[in-house]
C-alpha cells in the first residue's frame, strides 16, 4: 500500500512538468531543460561531480543542459545531458561554481547524469555520473 502511495505522489509531482497526457510509471518523459526542478537537479549533479572529480583542482559549472527527462520509479529520476565548463575557482575554495568565470584554458565535459530524488525521504542522490572531455 505504501509503495502505491509513493508512486501516486511521485506521478503527481511529475505532472507539473507535463503539458499533455498522463504519466506512465517507468517511462522517461521529455521535460523543459529550463524548468526549476531540472535546474536544481543539474546543480546538484555538478556539485557531486566536482566533489568526486579528485584529479581536477578547478571546479566545473553548467554551460548548457541539452536534454532533460524525468522517470517515475521508486522516486523521480532526472535524466540529464549536460555540458560543463571548467572555471577559475579552485574546488578547495569553492562556494558556488555558477558564479565563477570560465578558465582561460577551456576544458569542457559532456555528461550524462541521473539524479534520483525521493521526496518522501527528503533524499537526493547522483546515481549516474558519466562524463567525457569535449570542446567548449
């Protein structure tokens, strides 16, 4: 019973993104890349990426979100394709990389992130973090 309640709550939360039709549990749906929830998920993913990217001394920031989908599972997956750019801010002194200028020696990353939000547990996790170098 609790699982069904969670799915219904998740589906209704996902409904805020939709302009036409019902939400099918498990089916990824395209959503606007500039929606506030997508932007929040992308910012979360970049913070986690910067934290895990031990070999890099400079922080990265979102340059462009090229694709965004949501998927209702045991929570809400935000499936994001994101272009990142290296900034001049060092990770050790970084507060928010969004306000940092781009590094004079450009170094970009193309990333596939999946951020899983479980609203009823107040939990957000970066469940997939696949990035590769690209030109800015």
